[in-house]
C-alpha cells in the first residue's frame, strides 16, 4: 500500500532515522558475553517510514510483508508487546513498515524501527511513559535501541546504553551498502582482544572526529572475512577515508558537498546501494519523547 492509501485508512506516519558510528572502540569483553565499547552515534536523514493504526481488539499485527523476517522476530512487534502492559487491555495496533534503511548494514534500521514504535505507541496508547522509562524498555530489545529514544547525537559507552549528548558539526556523508550482510554476533565473537583497552575521554574529543586514527575496531575482522565487502571498501576508500559503521557491512565517507556524493555514487560498484545523507542534530520525533 502507498502512504496516502495507508493514511486514508487511519494510519499515522512516523519516521525512524538511521545512524552512523563515527568511530567504534572495543574496550573489553564482559562476563555476560557483551562487549564494553565507546562510540559516537550520529543520526542521519535516511529513514524507514512506520505507519501505525491503533485498534480496540487488543491485537498487535504487522500489516506489511517482510519475507526475510518472521513477525515474531520483528523488533517493532516485540517493542509493541513490551509496551502493551502500560496500555488499556483493549489497546491494539496495526503496524506497517516501509523499509529504506538497508538491513544488516550497521545503520541501526531495526533498532530505530523498534524505538519509533515505542515512541509512537506511547503517544497513541496514552501510556505516558517518560523518555527514561522508554529507554529502559528499549534496552531489553537491543544495545543501540535506547540511543534512538535518547534522540540526539551521543557519546556512548557500556554496551552502547550509557549516553551523553555530543555535538557534531554539519556534515554530508556518502553511505555505500554492499550486497553482503554480516552478523553482529559473529563479528564480535571473532574479535581478537588480547587485553583490555584504555577508554578514551570525551573532553576535548570533538575536534578529533575526522582524524584517520579514529577507526572502527570491528572493521579489520570484517574485511578479513568478507572478500566482496573488502572490494567495496577499497573502491570507496579512493574518495575519502572510508569507515565501517557498526558491525558492518555499510561504509561511509565524509563529503565536501552533497553534489560530490551524488557524482561518486553514480560510479558505485554493481550490486551496491548508495545514499547521500546529511547528519541530523535530533531525532525527528524528539519533541514527542519530551512530551511536547
């Protein structure tokens, strides 16, 4: 269904933005199997579109078709069920997701969809949970879901849930998405950590974001394992200092202008997607999280 048709049928539209990791430093492995990290999360204007219609049947249903994700495994559906105890018994929702963010690319699409579902249903079901309460629920869905509830660019520590607002300069980026996807779990499990690393300090860090030594610690392992992804990285690296976002498989470079990005994207390798994007300061529904 098209957006206009959905809206005519009572759906309300919400946006779920993607993110970049401007760097990613792995500090150590925790006893629970997760890794402590440091990163800067940067919101970008690449969106999935969520259309949500509340119903009084009490049922939560996905009305869009995602052949590669079972409804029971869909983070947005899980998010709705997680919020349901805070709503009236008869409160239900029909959820339609129009995907634009590549899946399995390290851009946080699934996590952002889940966060936007929490934000939207908190409003539509009149649950009246605070932003911090929503962040607490979000952490049960995944390590980077709380960031999208936090709603602004952030310095992140812990497993990604300890968030501090972080100012980033205006910037255009070119994001290239290879056809190959990688598993976050596999990438972290293959990481060779010989010793705990010394955490970086946030103070005075802003000016160093463009420095070449600010890398993604997971990138080396991905390039070593996936030849096709390596070829895409090598191609993009001709045009700037290419970095992987998250656990891959997408890469990005900073641009001097959007026009520059469009010209480069036209030459991109076969079977890849290219997106010229702008950095955002805040989530498009930031005011909803603050209750304004």
